[in-house]
C-alpha cells in the first residue's frame, strides 16, 4: 500500500511540475541612483552613485520572491584625489506588501562585497573582499507601459576597521523591471 501511495505522489509531482514552473516568473531589472555613505565611509567620502543589474523571481499569488543582483557604488574622497568603489553580489528575499498599482515591498539578504580604494596622488590602490548584509524597502509602480521601482537599502560590510572593510552605505535607486 505504501509503495502505491508513493508512486501516486511521485506521478502527481511530475505532472504538477510544469504547472508550478509556469506559475513562477522571472524578470530582469536595471537600476541606478544616488549612494549615500554612512558611518566611517561618510567621514572621508562624499555621496556617490550606484548602478545595479539583477534577476527577480516570484509567483503571482505568493507574496515572497527572490532577487539576485550585482551592484556597483562609487564615492569620491572629500579632499579629492581618491575614490572608494564597492562592488557587490547579493541574494535577497523580497516581501511584496501589495499586488495592484503602486505596491510597497521589503527586501533584504546576504552578499559578497569588494571595496577598492584608489588614490591618484600616490598612484596606488587597495582591494579587500568580505561578506555583508542589506535591508530596505521600496515601491513598485507602473510608468507608462513599463514596471518601475524606487528603493533604498542599507548595506553593511561585515569586516573590520583595520582593513577598512566595515563600510556602510545606502543606495537610493530608480529602476526598470522587464
């Protein structure tokens, strides 16, 4: 009896797999905007810019989705002549708080962050990689015939102050999802 039940469940899962895969959707997103340095990074750097590209996945009736992104933020030194660049690869969970029209969402996850200091005056650079976390929120809204979003996230590199890998920043981004 248990083998028969297992065979029926397995057959049901095989036939349900195409329906589940059609219910999920994946989309590409591109965004960019202002990056605001926080904590130690704000002591030495001005606000900068960010650009991001990623893939969002989710199902129409399920409020939780996933987003995988690559990001780049750049900050010029307050005194000039130096730049801090942070490249990131993040995996995030997205909690959608609405389904129609303009709808808010929460986002957060883990990532790998690489910071690179470069100095024109001394013609040198220094690069370090560490893990990190991010959390934030945004709002999706239709603009013409396309899906757009505006979001802000707090990124924290989980390094130490000796290596200057404990940097924190908030990218405020406008993006398009298609």
